[in-house]
C-alpha cells in the first residue's frame, strides 16, 4: 500500500486483455474466453496501487491461464469499516454470477482487510458460502497489515500521503480517529482478524512477508500461519524476505517471488488440460 507503487515494466508475451470496468472499485481483465474451466484470480490491491504495478501481478496469472478480477481498495474502506460491507457483497455476487471456474485469491496489504469482509459476508449468507466454497481453491496473501493499531495507521498513512512529514501527521490523526470512533472501528478490525484466523474457506495458503516490514508484524504472521496449520491442518507456505519493504517483494525479488508462486499454483492444479497456457514469464 505504498504511495510509490512497485511499478517496474510489466512482463509481456501474453494475450492482450479485454478490460471491463464493473464498478468504481472492481474491474475485469479477460485474457482468454470465459468458460466453466477457466480459472479466475481475485486480486485485492493495496492502497494507491497503479495499473502498471497491478499488471505485474495480473500478467503472472495470465501466463498461467487466468482471467483476473481486480478490487481497488480506497482509504475509506478501512477508516470506516462499514463501507467495506457493500463492497464485499458486490465482490461475492459478481464472482458467483459472472465467473464460472475455480477461483484463486491474492490479497495485498489492505486488500486482505477487504477480503475479510468477503469472508464475513459468506459466513452470514449460506447461499453465498455454498456457491463459493468449492470454487475457491487457494489463497495468496502478500504484506498483510496485521499487528497493533499503529501498524494499521501506518499502513493507511503510507497509502494516502507521499511525503514523510505528511505521513506522520496522517498517522497521528488516524490513531486519534481510532480512539474517538472506537465503537465504529476497533470491533470491526477485531472481527476481521478473527475471521482470518478461522478462515472458513479451507484451502492451501501462500503468504509473503518481510522481516523489516513494520506494517506486517512478523509475530502476528507466525501466529496466524501456526493457527492455520495446527487448528485446521491447512497446507501453508510462508515466504519470508529479509530486506524488502511493504508490497515490494515482487519488484525487489521477481524471480524468487514468481518461482514460489508458480510452484504453488502448479500444486493447486487449477488450470484445465484444455487451457492453452503461454510460456511462463
């Protein structure tokens, strides 16, 4: 969710996408004809992510035969959590009504918070849960904003302000806001964390994080992955970098990032034998 997005030149050599703007927060990239076996990536972005930066992720999945539904996060979705509820409902309804094959979820930074509301919506609506449970085949989370309130405030400030001084002011204002609007914020964040720990869609998990990322508590990530393994016997693959900033893992370590991701997708085996997949990037 950095304001200066990791926007190196995206990889090429894949079909040109047909881009459809679904709503203010959702867009679709169709690289291939849609059918009942075509896998769909649900890509939940970090704050201030540029199209060019997001294409780096979309193109990796397109090279593996996916079409992509991208959710664009806004600061108010996090600052006023109730605003995430209608977005989560829209995401679930769109996936059910307008995609057909297996689904893989890739959430980056605050995008993971948006996804937690999708999980809550599914848990509270049996028909939604039943429609998605067997289709969601795997989860990838990159730079989740987890830990103390300071981690959350820092994440929002970096996603909404460009200069360090401005970020500092924004972070302090957000912490004050959390305190003043406690009943409208903290309980919602607690629910989001709880649903992540319980993870109703029990699939293999791949998580990326860094030892130096102050917005993604290493202790919290270790506790989360331990819970998934020990309580739910989930297959969890952690990829921990030593030296990368928030959501910059793909930019700084592209070969390593892609290798881990491709191995994970191959293990999921979500692509059909009938899908013509171009050579990998």
